[in-house]
C-alpha cells in the first residue's frame, strides 16, 4: 500500500471518528436544552409562590427527581435506541428483546439519576437549614438539574457497552439496596439475611423487590452483551458462547423470581431462587479459567483468585461460623460485581491486534500527523499529542472515556443516594 492510499484511509477513519464524537456531543446538548426547557415550563405550576424547601414532601428535590426520571429516562431511551439500531446485535434480535433491553436499561439509568438528585438536594438542605425558595428560584434550580441529568444520561446511552451495563447495574443495585436497608422498620434485619428486607415496611419491601427484579432484567441484557463481545475472541466456540449467555440470563431470571416471590410468600421457592443466583455466579466464575482459555492470562488468574475467595467466604460461614449469612451475601455480591467488571472490560476490549495491523495503524497516525511534503519518520511526531503505538499493541481510543466517566460518577452518586432517600421517605411516613 502506497503513501496516498494509507493517508486516505487514515484521514477517512479519523474524520469519521471525529464526526461521530461531535454528533454525540451535539445530541447530548440538545437533549439537555430540551429537558431543561420542559422542566422550566412545568415547574412553576407545581412549586408554591413562596416557601418551597430544597427537600421534603413537596420540595425541589421531589419535583425535580420526578422530572429527571421522566425526562432523563426519555432522553436515555431515545439515545440508546438511536445508536443501538445501527448495530448488528440490534437488528438480529426480536422486537420483544429490543424492548426488553431498552426498558431495563432505561429504568436502571433513570432510577439512579433520580435517586442521585434526591441525595444532592437533601445534602443542600442540610447545608442551608431553614432555606425556602421562591417559585422562580426553585424553577431555575429544577430546570438546570434536569438539563444536566439529561445531558449525562444521553452520553451514557450513546456509549453503552457491556462494561457500561455492568457499572449501571452495580450503581442501581447499590442505590436500591442502601435505600431498602435504611427504610426497614426492623433495625435487626441483618441478623437474618437480605431477603428479610422484602417483608419489612411497605416502603422498604417495595424498594428491595423492585431493585432485585429490575437488576435481574438488566442482567439478562448484560448476558447478551457479553456473548456478543466473546464472539471476537479466538478459542471461544459457539457452544461455550451460548453457555455463558444462557447462564447469565438464567441468573437474571432467578433474580427476577427472587424479587417476585418474597420469603414470606414461599420460603422454599424464594430460597431456590436465592441459591440459584449464588451457585450460578460461583459456578461461572470457577469455570471461566477452563472455558475461556483464550482470554488474557491476568484476567484468568484474577478469576481464579476471586473464585477461591468466594469459596473462602462460604467456608468462614460454614463450618467456622465467623459471621452470619447476611455477610456471606454481601461479600459474595462484592466479589461477583468485581468479577463482572473485569469480565466486561476484558472481553469488550477485544482480542490482541496482529502486529501487521498495529504497524498499519501506526503508519496512518504518523502520516496524518505530518505535512505531505515531509518525509515519513518513525517514533512520535513532534508537535502532536498522539502517542506512539509500539509494535503489537492494539490501537487506543478515547471516545468511550466520557460515557465511562459519567457512569462511574453515576455509580458513586447512586450508592451514596440510598441513605438520603431513606431519610426522605421516613419523613413522609
């Protein structure tokens, strides 16, 4: 391949990448302006002329969180479908599964954003105790908050991947779980197990069961994402790929059953679902080093360590009685999501690039970075920030940094928000 051909390919690739980045950013900004505008129109009819608190029953927090859930969820769903329908994965799936995926991810994302909004305004209320806002000030705060949430939810939806789904699932479970634990009427619920949260107060039970059911739906979607990523890896046969997909979807269905049938309705059925979830994840983690040998060795080693850790957690419960079953559930969930994060990041990155492909990418980057009348040089190009790609290294991409950063922020805010939501719900009671 001569220099003009390589230069043309490089410019076309970089130009397309830049256009996609600008398009996604523009769409996010439009969604932010549209969501903020709608909130500015609706809010004045809800807030009082004077004396609206930042948090409470009828406050900036409650109104804004509802608007975030509706408008932010709409922005997320629209952006997700717009990007997903251009993929092969979307086109090969039945309509019912497309709706299933979009609905599950939208509910999780909108819930995390709404709970994070409640948390932020509750913190503001504690900072400015006794502060009451007029209608104009409350409307402006609501509009700005909705616009910001729509912006980030749109970016998250457009950059959704297997690792993004895993982070979103963790954020949703964290927020819902913390809210359920802190709204329970029995402070000693932990002496039994997490299932006791599903039969305490109406608020706590609803939050816990809704969280578990939605998490199960999201997990079935994650299973499909992971299976699609695994197709790129050599050594992963169709049978192994199908087994991983079915197992993750089966665990998701068990979670749905766990939330649908609380322990007080049928302890036997509930326990079957609970054990299925733990055994399913444990079995998948322990089998991964043998089934997915084509994946990088550091990941396989980490998987083996985490699998041994789960066994150790169970052994400390029985027969050594170091802690109760609630601790087993909590520690197992932490290990499971640590492994899910590693799995999705690993398989989503794709297999190692061949040396010839890496060299071609390196040549394209260098050619695009220098004027046509200058000779081709090796190594980093002076005056540019583009890093040199060593032989055999895969090309890097920074486009996903924004959505992934937004997901990490959403996860942290969602987990912290549960405590604040619990306090708000107790006030309402």
